[in-house]
């Protein structure tokens, strides 16, 4: 059984992970039967293509803290044993910890609550720390998206490395180069983009390091502003007020476009129309927008910390996310170097091709089957 309660209309990163994982398992596994645990409201968002997947309806969403968590810990195991479930996978780091009678697997995407707690609300950080510690002590197998997070988990919690498996994820097939210039121009007009632009994709919250990006742009904007705009694709997350305060104190404020909600089909167009992509995040469990940009042929600037070098390989320009001058230097270098853009574009295609959801599904299945 797979907990699919993160699937929904406002698709989260974990929701996308679940959708692609179950589609992948549907393609690669003909031996096992799967059940998806969802609420009634989520039925409409499950893929129509799923063939033999069964549905288990439950009363609590994954956001129903803390009653939903108590239900999952103490009452759900009874239902799973009654249904003769062999294995339960919690893709959003939560699985029934008291799993007598069935195997348990949890995916832990990052340890931001431990290593960058200042970038998330205090109550959320404390609760996540408690839940993750609890999961790590009790589930049989842990899946992570990168070797970086796998190593962090092993070193932080001093657990047997055989329990933790790095299974890389991938960008959706939706992300591919868009060569139709009329379509690109139409999308640019819709979002108010009037010049060349570089792009950032991600929720507006401290971990994405937009404060440093804005300050870096401010340093070089005298050289850039006649040619470029900065386009920020993403919704307001948490703790965003200081980010906008910083922007108001810069010279770039009139040249930054916030798209807010973007239709799914427009995102590859925005990647394809961008001169380059800038992602100076402080910490990522994977950093999926890096691969999305590469699949669309967009040159990438990203941070040299956490998982980003593992994902981007030698196909990106790297910056120190804490060094505003370094970010500024890389932006101005790439903005006017067409040969470097072409080089990174070709490298990016090759790097992104190494990651597929079919491989993710196969590696996840190996983890399942290692439990018998």
C-alpha cells in the first residue's frame, strides 16, 4: 500500500513524486498488487491510466495534524493487518511505526528541520524533528532522493547504512524544449515579460535564498537592466515578508516579475524562453527545478551545497549561496557569454537524461522486495 494523500489540485513536490512513482510502478511491476490510500476528495486527481491499483479510502488527509497522525500511528495498523497488506510505503516521511504484521518503508526527502530550521516556522520545525526521529527509529527501510541526504541521515541518527537507500527521482516528461517562438512570445506577453529574462522557479521562502539573489542582481543591474528581467515562478511560501522587504530596498524592483500561479503547460515554455536559470538555494533534498531546466535546454546556475552538485554534475555553473558577489559574478558572466550558454545547454541535456522515473520505480521496487 502507498500513501497517496499528497496528490491533489495544488500539487506539492511530494504529490508529484507519488504520481510519477505509481505511474512508474504500474509500468515496471507485473508481479505485485498495489493499493493507494487516499481520501475521497483526492479520487479525482489520481491518473486515469492506472490499471490494477486498488483504492483504500481513509478519513484523514496528510495535513490533518495531530489527530490524523495519531490515527495513522495507532488505528491504521489494525486496518492494514485486516486487509492483509504486506508492505506500507509513506512517501511523505510518515508510515505506521507500529507495523507488526506488515513491512514499513518511509521516504525522507530532506532534513531541513535539522540543518536549516530558521528557514521554516518554529512549530513546524519542532514537529518535523519529532516525527522524523520517530520514523527513523521504527520503520524498516528509508528511501531518500540523493546520496547526500542518505549520508546525512546515517551520520545524524547513527543508524545502519543498510536501512537507507538513495533512489534518485526525475523531471517529468512534460519538461522538454519548446521551439515554437510564437508560443513563447504569447506566454511572455501573458506574464508581462518584455525583454530577455532569466528565471527562478520555487516557492517564495527563505530556503530558496531569494534575498541573496536580489542583492546579487542589484550589484550588476546597471549592466543588466536594459537587456534583462528576472522572472520568479512560485507561490508565497512561509516567512516571505523579509524577502519582499529586501526587494523593495534594491534597484531591481521594477524589473522583477512574480508570476504567482502558472499553468502547468506554461512552465516548460518559460524555461525554454529563458536565457538561463538561477537556483541559489541554501539546501535541497534533490533540487528538481535544476533537472527541469536542463531538460528544457536552459543553462543553469546553482549552489555548490547539499544535493545540487550530485544532481547537476558538470552541467551547471556553481555559486556559493552565501556569497552575493559570487552569485552576481556568475550571473553577469553567463548573461553575455553565448558560447558558455550553448556549452551548458548541451551538457544539461546529457545530465538530465541520466534520471528517469522508470529507474526510480525499479529502484523503489528493489527496496520493497528486499523486505521479502
